[in-house]
C-alpha cells in the first residue's frame, strides 16, 4: 500500500467489500488485528472504520466491539417510465414488508410554496397532511403532503392512517394518477421535523419531493418525504422497461 490518503481509502474500500459479504450482527476484527492485517497504523484503521459507521454499514458498541448492521431497505423508484404511479406504501408492501402510518396532522392551511408548486393561487387553501411512515415497526419517513382543498376538502374527515394515500385518492375521489415528478436532495431538518425523525437539529437526511399529476395535467399532490438516516436507499431505473421474456 502507498501512504497517506491513498492508504486510508484502500483500507476503507477493502473493509466495505468485506462487510457486504458478512452477516448482520457479525463482529469485525479489533483495530489491532486490522492494523496487522493491512499493515497500517491505528489512526488509518480508525479513520476508515469511522467512515463506514457514518455510512451505516457498521456500528460501534462501547465495550463490545464493532458489528455489521442490518441491511438498509431499498426503495425502488421507477415513476418516469412506469405504467402506473406508485407510492411508498405500495412499493414496500409489494416487497412483503408491513407499512404503518401515524397521522400527525390533517387540516386546512395556506402555504405559498406548496400552492405555487401545485399551480394554484398562493392564497388558495390546501389540505396539509403530516405523517410518519414505519416499515416493519421501524420509523422510516416523515412526510408532508399538500393537496388542493377545493378539490379534496373532505380528506380532513377521512381516515388516512391505513393503506396508500395514492390508492385512497383513486378509490375514494376518482382520481387517475399518471405522472409523479421526483426531486431527491439532501436536507438538514430542525425543530419539529428533526424531533419527529428522532435526530439532532441539522442532521443530514435524504429528502424526496414529489409532485403528482392526474390525467388532465392538473397537479394533485405536492409533498416532501424525509428519510431517517441509515435505513433507506433510493434506486432509479433510467430507460424503458425491459422487454418481457417469452
């Protein structure tokens, strides 16, 4: 191995490949053992291990050692070329996972940014739906969703704690959803959202903005889902669907 940064990167990348071949809960060798295996200093090993902890691949337990974490859930997002618009609930349940929802708020508000995104007058009333989403009992998302109150006013009296919001709009409101524009970015939530996600203010999290349209081209729902750190990936498939095999 070479010295300096290249040496640290080589150790980190080799450890990452090694970890992905291990089982959740399996213990990594101690730092002295890793130093001996890689022929590097303890500082170099510690730096590589700390990076992998930040990436959520391993966890350090005081007095016990360093262990491989559970695999992160993968949320597959293929809206652009899909033949239907699906949301978080449908994607996860089709993978055999149990999705739970806690509704924190469901009321009428005015929000200039959300109204503008929906193509409405900035002063128009909106339904604001605030939810926590759980997968197999583990918190995964905090979600704000805004819908035009003039069109979906009775949502405030409906039970939105079960199932898919998209399916509910189709079934109960006769909406045909045809497109979902997505924007993925990093965010640093503070205050209410940080507390809901159970993270410190300013913690970097993955955020996904969604703008859903119906068959007439009207915007139906605008929302932002912020994911808890370390348990979600978003995979994009770019291109047409693969042809079916005979």
